[in-house]
C-alpha cells in the first residue's frame, strides 16, 4: 500500500548549513520511524515558508545513502498570516505494510506545535 508520511521541522536561521542539517535530520527520522527503504519511496515533496531561501532543502536527500534516484521537489508554502515561521514540511509517499493509523509522522523543533494529535506517544 502507498502511504503519505508527514514531517516538519523548523530552523533558527535562514542559513544553508542549518537548513540542510535539519532537513536531513527530519528525513532520517521519518525513514527510521517507518522502517522505509529508499527504493520504496515514490516521491518526496518539500515545502518551505517564504522566510527560507538560503538553499533548496531537498538537497539534504542527496546526503542519505540510497536516495540517489528518489524523485524530490521543493515548493513554497502558502504565506498564511500567523503561520509558523522558518518551517520546512515534508510529504513522503512510500510503499509500506503499515495501516494508515500506524504510520509515524515526524515533527521536530517548533514544528511539534503543528499537529500534536499526530505526535507519537512514548
């Protein structure tokens, strides 16, 4: 079954090294928590708020072993007033045996405020 796996994180500064580091950290946790292999990933969509423009966060995927052929795209979030600043969101589509309610969605840093209902317990 193909499932969507959500993830989000934030950065303190609009700096390429921090953006890449936090995006890589998020992706590693999403993959590990869901026991996903790169060849089971159909695509990854990465969005950023309009205050992040120092680099393409999708570049972080190239630091992950086996991700050379995973299709990835970056886009800008809709600039909604009052939304969480310096936020990087990821939507990964992957093949998994997990039921939809058993998919682990990952929220790091200030992004934990986005969907507390999806935070893993424990």
